[in-house]
């Protein structure tokens, strides 16, 4: 991460957040989303899976619908009502044409100015290895942003009535180790926590070693505090900015 973060431009009106699982956005990025919806920006969510493989003690057939319900409730806390699930299998996502096509379809439907992702680099900011689904979805979403604007890629989308969209100007990647920019979330940190707390079954299913909600809160406060110092505010979310 850069030694000093720059403020992200907020000269846009709509965004599409693309992630692999329910709860991916809620570990930090959602506080920025709360800020942006409070400004009147329109934000939609696209999730590649329902997170059905995320609770060890619950069969995927039961976990998937439960986690979808929790994600919709979590999104509503920060003013997001448009939440779409692509029904790819949790844990075995592949960066390939089917995933790119499905994300491009959502981009053509939502027609966003900005694409929001979570870290899709091989490692997290603390140096540990990133999860394969995160990497696959991030790479596919970046490619899909171009695919969405090319009418001759995935021609079946035209047959479905989805006209090309090349209006997405930037990709904002939350929590990237290559972050150079940030968003002040001092006034929206608590909304982010409330959004995370809606994932009650998932958090309960993590089991020992993953911390209580109070401990997770402290971890998130420490992370956002560190980014805030680099941005010149109390609490911030760091982002890598990719121009399209």
C-alpha cells in the first residue's frame, strides 16, 4: 500500500459491486458503500455464488438460501436493494467464459459508472494467500467490464435484449495490497458493522479461531484506522484504482 493515500474521486452516480460470496463486501468495503448511498448514489450487488459452502456445519442446500437472505438484509442496511446471485458453485469458481458472460450480462443490465471489487490479488494486505474464488471473480469482473461494451463478444446477450455498455470508467478494488487511494468512512463505520452483523448464521458458523463479533469489530477498526492515518482522517477504506 502507498505511504500516503489519495482521496477517491466521487464524480459518479452509479456502481456495481461484484464479489464471490455473501459477506465479502461486509469486511470493510461496505462502509464506503454506506457513504456513497448516503450521497444518493445508486449501487447494485452481483454475487457469483450464494456462499453455500461457507458454513462447515450446515449442508449447502440449507446454507445457500440462508446466506442469500442474510446478504439481502445486509445490503438493505446500507441502502442497497438490487442484489443479484449468479448461481455459480461456491468454492470452485473458475475465471473463464461462463463467469465473464454472466457478469457482463449484469453490467449491461445495471449500466454502472464504477465497478467495485474486493481484493483479487494473490495475497491479502497482511501477506497471507487470498482465496481462490476472490481471485477468479475479480479477474473475471475486470475482463467483463470490457466484454460488456463489445457487442461481438457474447452475442447471445444481444438476443436476450442486453445492449452493450462501455460506460464503466474505473474499477475500485477494496483492500488491495496495491492501494493508492482511500475513502473516509468515519461517519459510516457503524453502518458497515451493522451490515456485517446481519450475517449472523455465517458468523456463528465460523467456529473457534475466527473471533467474536466484538473482536472482528476491533480488527476492522484497526484496519480502517491505519488507512485513515494515510488518508488524513480517522477511519478509511483503502482502494486500488484501475482506469478502464
